[in-house]
C-alpha cells in the first residue's frame, strides 16, 4: 500500500546518505591536504635543521653526527637525509640511511626546492632544496640538501582519521534517520488522529470527526464531516420515504388479495398478486441499499444462526431435514443485524427447500489486523440435487429460478447478492462434495 511516511522517510534517508558521503569525501580531502602540508613543513624544517648544524671548512661541508632530529641518527627510522654538491657527488648522508637505497637526487640551484613522491620500494615523500655557502675568500659553494620520509606514518594517520570520520558520520546518519522518523511521526500525527476518528465512525462509536486538526487538513476534515452528515440525512430520508411507501402499498395489496380470494378467480391471478407483493418488497430492499451506510458496531453471529436453524428445522420437520452449524461463539461482524438475518435467512431457506436430509452452515471470522474491523466467511451447503453451472448466473437475477415447481419467487439470492455487494463482499456458487449447492460468501473487513 502506498505510504506517505515511507515515501518521505526513503527520500529523506537518501538525501542524508548523499549528504554524508559528500561530507566524508570533502572532510577527508581537506584533512589529507592539511596533513600533506604539515608533512611538507616537517620536511622543510628538517632541511633547516641540517643547515643550522652544518659548517663549511676549506670548501667542505661538515655536518656533526649528533643532530637535533633524533630520527636522522636512528637506522631504519623512516627519515633520511642526503647532501650532494654541484657535481652531483654525495658528500653526506644521515646515519638513518645506512643500509637503505639512495634515491635519485637532482641538483637544485640555490633557493630552488622540489617535492616529489618516490618508491624505494616503500612509498616516500622527498624534498630537495638548493643552498649556497660563501667561503672567507668569497668563493661560492653550492649544495642540494635532500630529506626523505616514508609514508607509513602519513598513511596510518589518514587511515585513522578516515576510520574515525566514517564511524562518527555513520552514527550521525543513524541519529539523523531516527530524528527524521520522530519528526515524521510527530508531523503526521494529525493524520493518524483522523484515521482513528474515521475508524470510530466506522465502528459506530462516534458520528463525526471531533478532534482539533491543523489548518492544512482542516478543510478535508470539515468536508468529511459534511459528507458523513449528508449521508446520514439522506439515509434517514430514504428510510422514511420507503417506510411510507411500504405502508401505503400494504393496505391496497391486502385488499386486492382479499378480493381475489373472495371472487374465486383462478389460482394464477392470486399468484400474480403474490408476485407483485414480492417485486415491491425486492425493489424496496434495493432502494434501501442505495443509501446504506455499512459502518456499524460488531454483532455476534452465532445467536442469529441458531435462531434461524432452529426455526427452519421446525418448518421442514416433515422432510426430516436437520441443520448442522459450525460457528465459534466469539465470531463477530461489523454489519447491520437485519442484513445478517436476511443473508443467512435466504441462504438457509433455499438450502432447506432443496436438501434431502441435511444442511451445513459454517461461519469463520475474518479480521483486518490494522483497523480491527471484523468480517466473516459464510458457507452454506446441502445434500440436494445441486445447481446446474449454466444456471448460476440466472438464479442471481431477480425472478430467475432453476425449478418453477418449488415454491418461491426467485428473488432470495438476488437480495443476498445485493446485500453482500453493499458490504464489498463476494458471493460464489458451486456444487459441494455432498452433491448439493455450495454457496460461499465473504464479507471482508474494511
């Protein structure tokens, strides 16, 4: 089912994910840039550390063994330094470079510097810086100082930052989704109240939407109240009009029947009067259905079924037919009691007329998990001759009969179908395992 809450939550979650991914990429890139700049400055500082400790004696650059930077004196420390002269001759290397491969160093003119990435075989960052010394005799000597640092510490720093960043962003994303869920529940709560009020109207607990609603939906709730009120007024008008019509037709039909019986006219005339009486009753029931509101309180079905079967057992006692009922005491249905009586009464009356010895009535509960409005599945079966499949459509039409020798007017199943349709239910006719008709009705929970 289409859900506004799920749609908004999905869209909001998608936006949050995209935002967090862009944020992670941007922050990681910014941190890497800052970390790279800090590494460059660290290399630059090491160059000036070497320059500060170096001395030029008789044209030769002298650098002491002990330097302020401890890593330059520790083998395999990950920080190495080299000095070459203007003839690309290596004149000094740090103690930390013992046993390591000397990288390719290019002579740099004084004041020039160059940063580069090398692999030897580890990934390393190298800074080459050109300097010049003047001796006391004003002779200039040019050197290139090279400082190399492996990328292990740098990569570990980036990896640690990335892990912390993604962890915090994931926690932030979850928190934002939870906040979004709370906001959606709080923001859409008025719609939930409307739903509850409508269910109360369906269950017959209230007659209108009575809550205070935001202005965004107040127009809808107001129109719903107007619609419900108009439906009730229209239904009341239908019932009053139909009651008046039934009362006005009752007396003329009774007089006409009496006159026909006293005049001794043929039986067909009396049968036509009965037919007119049945047609009027049927048309009145159809007209009543057009204004029906089926939202009612739940009623117990078992007492109605017991009452009908008990009465029909007595009516058809000479045929020896017995009704067998299967129905739990707690089976309920949200319907008008008179409608349930009409449905079961017509179905059982037909079954008793055609049965040889037994009629079975089985009623099961149908419940909608969300709205708790109750429906039912009704199955009526007999052991009679059954119904010809070709005649099924005909018996559901007003006045349609499969066998005219059996008493009746052929409107019972048509009335049942109209009643079932008014509750958005289904009616299925088939032949059962006992050979007779099998009629299944499902009135769904709405």
